[in-house]
């Protein structure tokens, strides 16, 4: 497994998993066109340059294609905090790839970026994401009730956080 910069030639791979409606149910909905994947890659590059986010593509050594997107958004170097997010091709769910990739992303955040607080805001009904965060040592800090309207229903969003001082105990 390798985490690396997403580049324009990754658009087809990115579109392959970001256009899967079931996979993207908890991620704001699927991409509709390949052009949206190109646009997402351009947006991630701009945000990287202005230091507001940092994302990597997850590739499997034997395949070389991008099968996931992991990284930081809403980055505040001044306050040493960031939101973390992750997205993995559905065909790879349940194989430990997200756990392994997230451990690497969190280590980079705490050790290289010198973050003190890393947080995530999954939809409360996204049980796989909630279990992943708990396994990584994140603590539930609260629930934003009816935080957004999706598919005709108001949805809750949970707030989980991991502090640097706690990460050592979580095996990160």
C-alpha cells in the first residue's frame, strides 16, 4: 500500500470509485462525470498550495491505480488542528486498508505536521466509519442533530476527535 500525491492522470481511477453511488452515500453523493474527477484533482491541488488541505491517493503496490483518497481538510496550522477524511473503493472494504492508511495519515499529522487535534465528522448512521474511528482511538465529543438534509431526511453528524497525547495509546 502506498499513499501518494493525486495527479491529473489519476482522474479515471478517482472517478471509478467516486462515482459509485453506494460507496458515496456518506460522502455527499457520487461524481456524475469524469470532468468532475478532473475538477476535484485541481481543487485538491489548489488547497494543498494554500495549505488548507492535504490529500493522498491510496494505491496498492500490485495494481498501481488509485483506490482511495485520504487526508486533511479545514487545516489550521496556527491552532494545530485539522479534519481528517477518507474514502476507499467499495471492493476493498473490510480488508484493513482503511485502518492501515489512516494510521499512516494520523502519524504524519501528529509527527510531521505537528498537529495536536485531529477530528472527523461522519454521518452518525455511517457505522463502518464510526467503528473505524473508535478503533483508531477517536473519542465521540458530540452529535450535531439534523445537521444536514439528504435524500429528503434530516441527518445527524457525529464529532469525533483524537488528541496527540491520546494517539500514543491508540497505536497510531
